[in-house]
């Protein structure tokens, strides 16, 4: 039995909700800000990320693009070639088995030849900032990448050797010889290469390695979830180690695994599904059949006197609700992720990207999922970024208290009529702050402060932030 797969976020003495707990929770690296300087429909935009972040707006405004940006950084953090990371590796399992939406070409804004992204990770060592420029004119390559810790530059890139696919990298070293310089392959994220290239022979190099590990750990624990009911209706091959794919096609195999491996979580999942069902639901079971020696399973809703409805007959909405609830209630061990296994699980933080959370669901059903996400986030089990078309469910599920404490950020997405770029407007800016604007004011995290500051811009202006550190040295024209 794999107890790590479905265990809570930590032992009782490490969980903030544990009664009588005197020790603080283990700090975990978490992404608290995403910078979309030049990516798909975004230009110089900043998205603050709270334990629960909800983006809303009509179809086509760019909500999914923001989730894709974080998924792209997560893929690059795995250390594969940029093209393979974004276009997918069909012969692989895990997150790279399928391309990111649109592939590499779809991530580059129209008429441009570069992707410019960045993020800020809060870690035990401080705030780590990554900014990265990927050029697509000629060989796909890292044209600029910087890594800073609390404002101190730890890693920076310099001259490029495009013909030989190399870029000069300089990293912090506090010995007499000064910072160290060496050529790195330019087809892979530089930060992902650091653990294999930096010796750690000085305090300065150890700091570089610690910051890189924290950043990579936070990014690798990102799981994009977009359930596809048409695929979820198929019988799945039974697997005691089944891991849910991003399209939830093997949901029946995962339900079968949970029922055998973790009855407590399985019972919680049943109660959540029962609360969303519009009719009495007695149970959640698994039908079995065997074909040519292969055991296959299918999730079944037990509706009592109404009979048993298999996943092959269930509504799109109920299947999507089942997939989202299963992910929120279980850990990274049952998800198709390439986790940072070398890092203790108590120091890792799962981030779920919930695409089109309310599709096929009523406002109340969607609100119940958001409340579940909020509860799981408050217990330190995961963080969630969800996309919705209408804000009603978020406003019903999240009161002013959640926004005021920094536990949630609700962000409006729309297109600027003049430029066509996506504009982000955090609603948390409309909620009065509880105390000062410094870090930790009112007991929340940095996302609340970021939401307040970016929300003060004019409504028609894209939310922007100083992302120039990754741009200035690469002559990428954002104004043309």
C-alpha cells in the first residue's frame, strides 16, 4: 500500500489544523506570482496567486492562457529540451506525454518571436524570482534567464553562441575568485541544469543550489486538470498504482485504487459527490470485467431504487465534478506528475490548475467545489488556480473574509478593446485591508498584497509589473 499517495499534507504535528500542535508547519516553496510579459494573449501582465485563485470571464478572454503559462514553467522545470517540453513526447508517460495547449508555436504571441515569462516563489530561504526569455527565431533557445533571491542576483546569462546552442551563465560565489562563469546548453531551462553543474563548494554556491531546488520543487508540483467526459466513459485497465491523467480518462482506475488503498479518502469523496448529486446517491462503486486476462473497471454511481449508473452513462457535469473532487481530496501520489521525489514530501506543495471548473455544473455545485478547494488549501494540502466563466459561484463560496485574509484571490479576465491583450483585475483590491500593507498583514500571504497593489491600476490598463529584468538585456521589442 502506497501510503504517501493519499496521505494528508503532513504528519499531525506539522499540520496547522492539528489539535495541540505547538510546532509550526514545515514551510513549503509556493508560487505566489506569475508574470506574463509576452505569452499568448498577455503582455506585461501579472497574476497574483493565493492558496485559492479564481479567474473568471467569458470564453476567449485568456483565462486558460494564464493557466497554460504556469504549466509551461512547470514543464521547463523538468529539465527537458524546450521544444520537447512544450510539443510533448508521445513515447513518454507523465506530464510531457501530451503537448501544452497549442504547443510551442501556440505559446508565442502573434507576430512575435519570443516567450517571456517569470514567477516569484516564496520559500524558506526568501523570495525567489525567475525571469526567462525563450527566442524562437532560429534555434529555440534560452536567450536570457535570471534567478534572484530577495533582490540579490544569483544566476544570470550573458553572451549566446547560437550556432553551437550554448549560452554563458554566471552564478553567485562568495569566495575570492568571485562569481563563476561557464557555458551551458541553451536549449534547456538554465535553472533546471544548476543542480548538475554547480558544485556547492562554497556558501554562495550552496545558496544558489538551495534557491534553484526550491524554485524547481514549487514548479514541478503543478498539475493541470481538464477532465474530458467523453474519455472518462471508457472502461479503464485496473492498476493498483494508477495515476490520474490530466484529462481524467483513467478516472475509473483511480477510483478503484482509492477504494482499495485509502477507505477514509474514498469515503470523503463519496460524501462530496453525494452533496452535489441532484438525487439520492447511496454509493460510489466500481464495476469489473475481464477480457483476455486483463481486468478492466468502470466507476458506477449507486442511485438506490433508480438503479446503478455507470460512468459510460453519467452526465458530463457529474463526471467532471467527480474528477475535480478526487484530485482535491487526494495527494500528488495519485496524479500523473513527475514530482521532485528527492525532496521530502512534507516540503512539497501541490498546485492544481482547474480548467473550466464550472462546465456542466450549477452555481451551487461549482461553489461546493470551490469551498472544498478552499478547505484543502487552508489545511496546507494544496493550492488551486481555477478558471470559471461566471463569478457567481466564487462569490457564493468565498466571503469577504477569505479575500481579506489573503486565502483567496478572485481575478476578472477581459480583453482590452484597443490592444486585444488580456487584462487582469483582482477583485481582492475592492476589499478593505485588515491592517498594514506589509508582508503578512492580516495573517495572509503575499498574494493579497500583490492583488491590492495591482488592482489599483486603471480598469482599462493591463496589470503590469517590473518584468524588465529578463527583457532589457535581450533586445526583445514589446512595443512594436
